C-alpha cells in the first residue's frame, strides 16, 4: 500500500494461518485490471497461493475464504465463486460479502484466507426448515463456521431448534460455549432495528451474539443475516467478558486456552472516526493487558469502518491502529462499509491473539 504499515501478508502460528486482506495491487500500489472483477479475483488467488507457499502450506490447507467484493450482478458473482472453488479444490467455506465500494478507484475485491496444516476433511452442514443454515469446517485447534438466517420482516423459527444446532456441533465435539469470535452481516435496509429484532433475540439465545450494535450493514435486496464464527476446540468453555467504558466503547473479550478474542466499537456519537478509533484501540489495549498479552500476540485484526471510497478515510483510522504494532505485525484487513447496526458507531475492530 502507498501508506507505511506494520502488517504481515500472512501470519502462521503453529498449524494455523491467517492472511492479510489480499488485493489486486502491483508493487507500485496500482490497481491491476481496474474494473474487471474476474481478472482481479484471479490475481488475488495467485497472491494467496504465493503467501501460502512461503508459509509451507498448500491450497488444500485453506479452510475459509471471506470474499469482499463490489457486486456486479448474479451472473458475474456466480462466475467469481466458481473461480475460487476451482482454484481451492479442497472445498473451503466461501463467504461472499458485497461492499458498496473500496478505497481505490477500480478496485473490486479483497479476500481473507484462513488456513490450517491440520485441516480435517470434516465439513458439517445442517439446515432447519430451509430458512437457517449452519456450516462448520475442521481446522484442528479452531473450527470456522457460517450461520445464516432470514432478516427483514422474516423471522427465525419461534421455537429454539436445539437439534439443528446440536447436529452441526456433534461432529466436532464442541458447542456454542467454545465461541471465540464473531462477525455479523445484516443484508437489506432494516439493519438499524437489528438489536430489537426476533433474529437478534434468537441469536442471543444461542449465545452467538454478544453485541448486536457491532453488526455490519450490507446494502443488498437479499434480506438475510450471516454470521462468520470462530470456535476453539478443547476442554472447558470460553470465558466471556463484556464491558463499556466511560467514553462509550463496547468491548467483548473472550478467552480459551491460548486464544484471546477482543472486539470493540465506540458509541460516542460526538466523536469522529479517528477519535472513535483511538478510544477503541485504548480499550483493546486494556483488555489485552488484563489477560497478560500485548499487541505482539495479535495474529489477525479485522476492521469495518463507515466511510467513503476516499483512501484518506482508510489511512486516517489506519494510522491510529498502526501505532499499536511493530513489524512484522499481524495479518490485517480494513474495509469501508455502509454502516454498523448502531448508527452512533463508525468503526468496529476485532483482534485475535494466540
């Protein structure tokens, strides 16, 4: 990128690996194949394969690909998904997330790769009345999952479908109490009421939703809700702590074994993007320190911010986040989104430490 940053293209920690958001830029930070989604997707695949190879990992180690893209219609989206399926033949979870725009003209795609040298062949998919789906994939120490349910005026089943969730977990010998991290995406135009919706009530009952105000709004005619979830294998449950600082930062900390997950957003509507970012990073620093770790232990950072396509808006909040790290630093991804489900919040930062 044209701005100095302390991040790694990919971090490998024991068997696990997380990539930085991979974008189709050349060595001079210029967008390759501007405006051509498929050509950019091919280049991103090349970059992911190269990063994996340098970490002694093959394409069969990829457990999950989160594909952030600017939607250009059903046909092109389908061809893009097929391209990733063909390149990563081991059938990873593919999570397509449409964005309104990126921070460079002509840029249409950015992809996060999650991999494990201990990837199992187990992938468990369950559904309930065709309206809810829960898919998990074995990454050894970690299990990654995607949960989808109706949004908008549609509601999940009135009764709690215990067999549906239990069936998905059964193959992995784990449960909701093993959840270390979550990202929620609300598709459609009714996201600001998400916290009081039947869908949010349902997800809280499943222990899948800690902060309904941190969900990301996705402009789409497809009224649904999608969760990207990370679970930790092993005995004992995750210890979860939620707090709110005097400056309005909502912070959720989860710990299990060697993993620590921290997610934070600021609800101070008087604060701008940069000030909210500073308050968030201060709260995260406190949560990390309280657990005997520091920013050198972060392996993956994900940031969603409310902003335009101007690169300066990314750089302004990025500089605040960058100041906490030294090289080689974690794998990091920062993306402009339509909004968060709490309209007072302009940015949410999620970090995973190992």
